[in-house]
């Protein structure tokens, strides 16, 4: 699918584009490989020398991902990230075309090439809005217009956005990173978390407790 096709998103865009089924039992991965960023670079919250690194793979249309970002992440941020104990490496894992469109919009907030260079604050502001307004834009008659409105709300110029959305390299890079996560690290659902290289399972409370044991 070319990036120009994103402008025609309708209800069929909710169809799955992710069909791989890696081994769900995989719990430990090669940490060095896990920490290799994708072609666009990683979007990161927290200090680079934090004792705990949590890698999150998330879908923008996933209700559980939205719950984590709205409810749990603020707690982890206050308790661990803001105090320099943990950093969050956020990675896009689109499950459908609407997901893909949302993440291309998010990448475009970083600049015309979607690369995670320098200040990433606007990316995370946009990401927060995506999850908080998830029901609104996923249920909109025209999701692209709804996503563009969110981008405008965080200060992204419409002309810059339209140019960025037509950059095939951004789309290809997001899909490459997703496919690498599936094939190499066994990611097959969202959200998926790796804490210091091990896949974390259980509840949000279990995740918080696990982080605490590593400090």
C-alpha cells in the first residue's frame, strides 16, 4: 500500500495487515539486537543511563494499549521515569491500515522525514492524544481528517503534514520495524513489553512490581 492510499481510508482500513504468528512462548531475547533502533530511530522517554529499559510495542487502535498509556504510564513516569530510574522505548506496531496511518502522522510530528532526532516531546504529546481520543478517531467517518485534527492540535502545520504523509520511506520503515519485531522477538500482540530484555507478562501492577525489583 502506498502512502497516498492513506488519504482514502474508510471502513476497510480496519482490516488486518499483520498475519504473522511468531512463537508466543518466547520470553527472553537478544538484548543487543532488541536495542537496535529501526530505520527512523527510537522515540524514548527517560534518561539514557537508567537502570531499567522497557521497550513497548503498541498498536494505536488497541484498547489495552490506550488503557496503559492513559492509566499506567503516568504512574510509571512519576515513579520511575522522571526520577531517572527507567526509560521507555516506544515502538510502533501497526496491526491494520488505520494503525499505520496514525503512526505515520505521529512520525510526521518529528519532521518531514519522521526521524527520532533531537526533541521528541511533540511525538509523545501526539501519542498521548491518540490514545486519549482513540474512540473518536477510530470511529470517525473520515479517520484521516480526525488524525489531522489531532496533529493540528499539537501544533503541526497542515502543509508540512501533507508532504510528510506522502513519504513512502516513512511507511516502509514503520512496517520494517514491525516485521522485525514479529520475526526476531516474537511480538504477536499488543501491548508487548520487554523489561531489560525479557518479555513481561501479567497485569499492569505486575509490570510496576517487576520494575521495582530491578532497582
